[in-house]
C-alpha cells in the first residue's frame, strides 16, 4: 500500500473491517516462510514497532535492516537496495523515508512496498488506524466533523487523514498558525479559528510540531504555542460532551496539548497506538492476499 | 523484576531452582504470541544477548528496539515510549539505562519492567546468575565468605550481589582503592585489605573498572592497578584450594585480573555467562507466570 | 567455513549440490532451538540480509548483534566477545570484519565461524554462490574461461573466486588498472588486456571499486574509468553470444559497468543475489551437520 488514493473505497472498508476483527481477537497466520523488511530512514518508535508486531503476529519472518549499516552507506541507490531485497526473497518492504514520494523511484520493484511515511507527503497506515479509532467511537466516519490542528503544512498525517476522512464522508476542518497554513489542503476541508473549531468538531486531531522539518528554528516558546494554538484545559472544556481527542504521537507535552490532557477521558491517543498494530495487520494481509499468499485464520 | 528487595526470599529461591532446571535441560515455551522488547540505552553484549536468547528459548517474540533510532531521539520521554510499547502489545520491557532508578519515572507502566542495569544503581539479574553460579559450586550461599573487589562505588553488580548474598546468609567483604570506598555498602559487609581478603574468601568477585562512569580520567596505569588492586598470579596462589573467581565481564584483561587467570581452573567467568541465559529465563518466566501467562514444559 | 582452502573439493561439490536443491524448492529445518549471530563490522546489505534469510529458512534463531552497541565499544576484544556468545549458547557466528585474517585471533573459539568477508582477504560464501550461478548456466566450471576485472588487488571476491574456479578446473584471467595489478594472483590466472579478455571469456566478473579501501582518493572520474576499464556497451557487444556478466554488487553504476547493462540479457547480477540465500543455506547446513545437528527435509 503506497497511496490510499490508489485503493478503492470498498477495499479500504474491507481493510477496516478486518482490522476490527483483529481487535476482537481473530488470529491470522501466513502459510510458509514469508519475509518482510522494515526500512526506516527516519527515527520511529510507534510505526516501526507496530509494523514489526503486526508482521510477527501474522507469522511473517522479519529481516533486520539498518539503513546506516547497509550498502546505502557505500552509495547504493534505494532502488538497487530494494531490488536486492527482492532477489533475496523479501516479499514486503515497509519503508519510511524523509523524501516525499521516494516511492516514485521504486516503481520497477516487484516486491510490495508499504509506505510508512514519505517526508511531508503521506502516511496511509496512520490514516487507516485513525479511521478505525473513529469508527470504534462513532460507528462510522460519514457525517462527522473532524478538526486537524497544528503544523498542517509539514504533516503527512494531516494529508492522509484529511483525504481519507473526506472520501469516507466526513467534513474536515483545519486550524493552526497562519505560517503553517497549507493552501493545497483546501480541497479536503476548510480553515477555522481554533477556538471556534473546538466547539464544533466530533474528533479533534492534534498534530506534532515537526521540529525536524522546519527550515529555521521554531520561534515560539512552548508555553506561548500551547496558549495560542495548543489544546489547553480551557479549550478542552468547550468541546462537545461526546467529542474525542487524537494525536499521532510522539507528543510534545505542554506544546500541542496540556500534559494533563494526554490521558484524559476524551483522549484516544493510546487507543490509536493499540489500533495501529491491528490496522497494519489488515493492511499487510490485504496486500499479501492480493499477491496470492494464503492465511490460516483462527479465534483466540 | 525491578528490585530484588521487592521480591520475597522464597520467590528468589524458586527462581534459582527453576534456573537450575533450565541448566539441566528443562524446556518451557509460552502459549500464544507474547512480545518482549529489549531497550538498552547503554552498550552491552552479555546482558542484552543473554536476555534475547532467554526470551527466544521461552518462545517469546522479540521486538528490535533501537534507542537511538526511536522517537526518544525526537524528544519523547522514556515513560511515553514505554506506554507506547504497552499499547502496541509488548508484555515485557527489559531496560538498561545510565540513569540510576530510571524506573521510578515508569511506575505508571502496566507492562513488566525487568531492570537490566540502572547506572550505578543495581543489576538484579546479574545477582541471580551469580548466586546460581555459587550454589552450583557450594550447594548454598549460607555461611560462605564472599569478597567483592574493585570499583565498589560505581558498581551496580557490587550493590546487587552484596545485598542478595547477605540476605541469603553469606558474609560479604569488600576491597579496592580507597577512593572507591563506598560507605553505603557497610550495611552489607565489611572492608578488608585485598591481600587478607584473598586468603579468606570462598568466592572472589572482581569488578570491572567502570571507565565510562568516572568523572575524571582514571589515573592508574593498568600494570599499576593490577599490582595494587588486581588479581595477580601471586595473590591467586594464596587463595583457598576450593575458592573460585568470578567477574561480571567484560574484563579489562591485565587490569582487574592477570590475563592468564581469566580461564584458569578457579575461574567461573564463562560459567557465569552460561548461567546468565538460564537465570534470565527463570526471571522472565517468574514474572510472566505471575501475570497469568502459561508455559508448556518439556524435557530436552 | 572460514577458508575454502580447508574444505575438500568433494565437500564443496556437496555444498553446491545442496544449494541447487534449495533453489529447486527443498526445505530443511533444524531440530531444536539453535542460535546464530551475525557480526558485521562493515556495512552490508546483500551478505548480511541473505545470511539472515538463510538462517531463518533453516529454522535457526537469529540474535541481533550490533557491533557498535556491544561491549566491543567498552574495549572488549573480538575473541572475548565470541567466547561470550559461545557461553551464551550461540552455535554459529557469521562475521564480516575489515581486518584481513581476523579469524586467526579466534582459533580458540568452539562455535562455528563463517567468514562473511575479512578485509581484502577472502569471501568464501560469495565464491560458492558465484560457482552455483556459473554451474546453473554451463553445467560445470571445468574448462570454462572466466575473467575477473577491476580492483583485483583490494577484492576479497577476486581472491576467493579465482582460487575456487581454478581448483574446479576453470582458466582464470584478470584485467583492470595496472596499479591494481596483484602479483599474488598469478598463481590462479593470467593478466590480459580488457579488450582482448571480453572476447575470450565465458564468464565476465566485474568487481566493485572498493573506495573505502584505497589509501588515497581514487583519481579517476567515473566516465573515464568506465571508458578505460569498465564494461561499456561497445565492449559488451564483443562478448561471445553465450557469455554472461556477473558482479558481486553493490554496483557503482556508470563506473564498473554502463548502468543500462546492469539488467541486460547477459547479466546474472540479480540471479547471483537470489543464489546467495541458497548457497548460504547449504554452507550453514554443511557446517551444522558436521557438528552433529539434525535437519528435517521436506519439499515445498
């Protein structure tokens, strides 16, 4: 799964249903020795670990790939590395890379590529797990009002979430500092003042400030950012009774969100992480079944 | 297992017995997919590898966690990382960290934390494997005279060993350079001149000089240290016929011990490493059984 | 397997036959929990990954060893590290190291050492997979003319390939820049002008320029090297109709070989990578069977 836009809405719904079955205890194990490799060219805990857990739960064998100790450090291109893994018998490569659309250079590869984040581009597996989390809460995405707030311009999560939610029938709103306003996002939703947005939305998704992607140093003090654009307790108090808070994490505590709200009643932040494993299992299984691999299902 | 002091002597004896059963060929495999992660924020060969072998022998699935490529490098706290792993479904986190009592910040975590060394604090799994090694030799700890020599002040091994051995009924003696004298240790044993100590003890435990923990450069030349505070052949010759030599390793050959003594007849240094795997299997199994996980036992 | 020269020709032929059986779908799984560790002190994608896939296909349990986070970073010697792994229960250590004949220091080790490349020394598993690739093409090595071209002096591949092919009855030719001429190679073959060699050989093996092993900066521009010593399309056109091109990879595209030839009809470069897994399975199995371990064979 490289881009959600290449996958039919039917298939996305099938993936979401299977993910929920995994949440409910279904076990699927692939037949035979099938190899996956996780190529993370950017730091990661959640995404990397949850893909690894997902792979192992599906019975895949996971190859330990370290970018900085690979032949990429000897000057080999990403394409040649991927074709090498393919020749060696790896069936699935999960890739995170700082370059937007790194996968365009890999279109000759025959192994499956699962995009685990391409720079400021997209992050499809996060959108699937976010959708799963919202559906668990509200039964569906259609008709919901979903707010995405913060560093919209640099966020691959904002990009993938907004596209998927709009497609599944939600109304999407954005907020955050003006200099992170992203005109390209207007196809998926509208901008709104944060203080208005918090009262309006069913789902409030806060984004991590992507310090590592800003050209100049981020000029706000944490307290000032929290006061102006973060979720303070005052803002949280204005949310609708049934509304929930999400964040892809890692969280800058006290910046995007008051530290005490991270585990408040409305927060689904750790629920998102739990769902991440099951969403990724469903994505991997979808991909491998399409390639003809068989799974044996059972109940826990 | 975070601190040995929180575990009853009965439980410690149960762990030691099970460890010996593993030495004797017992096989235990956990039921279902259970995940462990090894978080080593300090370099390690022995402890990390032996935990990993222990986990895999017990049938646990091991997640590859690299601190320097995780979101900790993006500023995530250790607690948030641990709660992430917990959400993702990791049941056991084995942690080594340079900060003493790092685990105090993790008391909200629900997954099991196994302390694999906290700075100059403690190293409980080393104490268990050391006890196992001594019991294999003498049948029991009670009544033995055990000497711990060297960098007592900076040694988490000294700390954990001394506490456990005293509790199990041994008499503990310390020696080493005066500036590494540690008053806090006097609750567990007494200081003695090294040349007296070697003649007295049944078990001589040499400590590694912790170069990485000294504020200023270590001012001895290796030869001088060996002569004054290390185990030379002359000192070894004065040991009782049945006495044994131990060292947690890695060894600074020619500093704490004459290189030729590392594998002499009295040395149990490699035996300690062998026992490390079995001791850690027993620790992990003890912890997981307490949480309700089941194991299937068989004989090799 | 440390050196091919220590293994009888009969055993090498047995290994090559078993490797071909793995290519043809034979499955072998080792009985019991047997541990392997891959110690790569130099960057690698192909060799490290294909050993890891080979180990996992054989049912070995693979320990994650990272040289730079091990006790080697605390000053432990390679021998003490290996003896530690041995004590911990590791049966096979696959080692790549920048030092030629690093294994001489390890002769006291009881675990199996598989040499995955020792500096400018040798690379036995590459020679086995190269032989397998050639036999798949021509049915045998005997009587073939094999050219090895490029950085002969710094290439452990050249060294191992030439020795094995000569021993199996091939005529070996070398070419490349004069300053990489290696007199020691004359026992295994003769030097020839590249433009003559391309017309003559059945198998053309191009070597990677080992930038990391050159004392001074490599003084050619890539285009100039390609024109003088690389495989251009003009040279390729002069090869015999049945001749094939090989390269151990990673490839410096546009230097040793015109980028467009990397996947041309004559190229067996990706076939070599595929064979790498099967050759390494055969090597590991050969070694472990000699130590008394049993495998259960089946057909895919």
